[in-house]
């Protein structure tokens, strides 16, 4: 376990200082081994849910290795940390899952103390063995440096190979590398300590609310169901061809009608989940008739809310078709879709029991983050806007927006005609081709963009971009007051 912790610290210092990519997986492997060895020594067995959390966390770390965009990468890394913490603590209740996803922080200081004690215990009476190990390591390093230098000077191809594989660590980065070493050491020790002595957060319980009478509890929810039903009836009229009537009465076109209601429907979905949680807390619990009433009322509310989710997604689809896709729009649409999955899980809990619900909730959130990252949101944004431009060239494309996307958008933007293509890719090309990022901090999306832009670099000097502007209609675009030219 101690050797795995040391390996985690070393690879953290060597690989984490240049950005994020496959290096996160490289660091996670020895840290996971340290936790495995500690759990095995403590007599813990690998359970199905522990394996689920561990595999899910490692899968989420594939997102930084595949995608260049920073925002899905951030979500994936945070979710991977939460799943790793759940794998170590093994929680199953609502509070256990919520606190257990952050429980690794509680093991940092005890893990360091535990590691120091372990080193002291093994150092006593075994100085000769430690001395032999240090001498062996020193001799191996000297041999690698000497013969590696000779072979690199003898063959340029071998020198390039070594340069690509080995991290470029300069003396000026010493404090930063030392910090990364300490971070990896503390993190691996915390993971191993939590695996050996997990905190059972499930022991924290919240007393249920006082049950209410059937009429007092059910009447407000039935009224809410009727309100939802009336709203959905109107939505069905609109979806079946009533847009002209809505436009005549409100003066709004399809896109304006969609924009007007999406955010309200998103908030309605979130508030409905809060209402369901509070209703379950104060639900009557007298017997089978009470359980049937609760299932009927809340099940109806969940089904009606699912229709509201579908209406919100339909409105977003109309708005995107008119104005294009953006990061905000794809994010809130993904959020609304996940809320629909949560409602389906609540319906399933009403039929099969709610014991699995907290962990299923966490699994659905992690799966959503993983799918969101693997689908490449920046790539989808570029693809939708390019398809919209190809179908309706008169609508133009928002060059000022797509030029700020990540390298994941390059394959789609590469299909644009000139000068739109060069204007959209000029900034991305400067970031991709003029950065010397090592292989372990380079994503697959960035490598693919570099290959495309090396074959077909952008043309011109950017002067043609000023007339394009936003959606191809903003003329006379000039550099900022400080002289910065985005093209």
C-alpha cells in the first residue's frame, strides 16, 4: 500500500503539472491500488455497489482524455471524485450518499497520520532493507540516465521518442511539482485510510415528519394535479397544430413562444421534486389504504410532470431550431432530461420500493455526466450550427460564438465554406498548433483538431471576418478598445 501511495505522489508530480488528459487515469490507477491493498488488509470484501462506484469513477476520468472542452471535464472530474468517495465508504441512505460523496475530505488528516505511523513501524529494525532498496533505486536511475542519454545522442528518432514520453520538468517548476507530489501523497493516503476504516455515514438518520390526515395531505396535491392537467391539455392543443391560434392571441412566433416558457417549466419541474420530497415526509402512514393513496396521488403528479418535461424539451427544440445551439441551451436541456429520469426513478420506487432510490439517483447523475462528456457538447453545438447554416445559409452562423468553442468543435466547423471556416477556426488553430502540450495532457479531441488544422490551415489574415459578425449580419465589426483583435 505504501509503495502504491508513493507511486501516486511521483506520477502526480510528473504528469499533473501540464494540464488534464490521460494523466488523470495514470494517477488514479496507483491510488486505486493503494485503496485496494488497504481494504484487503482490513478484511473488506469487494461488493457489487463498491465495484459499480469504482468503475464509474474511472470511466468518468476518460472524459478529460477524450474531450478538450473544460466544462464537461470539470463536471466529470468532480463526479469521479464523488463516486470514488462512495466506493470507499459504501453508503446507501440519502444522507449517506450525499455526505459519503464528500467523505474523502474527512480522511485526509487521519490518513497522513496513519501513513507516518506505518512508515515508522516498518522502518524500525529494517534499516538495512531500506538502505538496500534506496541503493538499488539510485543505481537504476543512474543507469537509465547514462545509457538513455547516450542512445538519445546516437539516434534522433530515439531522442524524439524519449522527449515525447518523458515529462518536461524544469527547475523553476520545483515548488509547483512539490505541491503536486504532496497533493498526490495526501490524496492516496486518504483513499487508503478510508478503504481500511470507512466512516458509516448511514448511521446519521433524520426522523420522519409527523404524518398528516388523508384529506389534509391529499387535497393540496390533488388541486396541484388538476392545475398540471389543465396546463398539459393546453400544451396538447398547441402540439397538435394550435400554434397559429397562440400566435394570433399572443403575438408570439414559435421561437418566442418557446423561449418564454422553457425556464418556467424547468423551475416547475424542480419545485415539483421538492413538493414530492416534502409530501413523502408528511404522508399518512396508517396502513395499506394510506400507501395506496400516496402512490396514486404522487404517481399521478410524477406522470403529469413528465409531460411538462417533454413540453419544456419541445420548446427548447423549437428555440434551437430558430436561433442555434449554445452551451447554456444544451446544458439546461440535459438538466431537464435528467430530471425526467429522476421522475421515472421515483415512479419505479413507488412500485418496487424506495430502498434503492438514493444510490439509483447517484448512478443516474454520474451516468448523465459521463454521457454528456462523451457526446462532446462543444462538438454537438458546432454540428447543429453548421447543419443549420447548410440548410438555411441566409440565417448565417454566429462566428463570434463558435470561434470560442474548444478543439472538439473543429471537425464540424471544418465543413464550413470560406471565409466562415477560417474565421471560426483561427483562434482554435492558434491555441492548438502553437502550444507544446505533452501527450499525457493532450485530449483526443485536441489531437484530432491538430491533425485537421495541419492538413488544412486557415486562410487569410482575418480581415474578411469583420463583415461577418454575429449571425452574419453585424457589419463594421472592429477590434476592442484595447486593440485586441479576436480574428
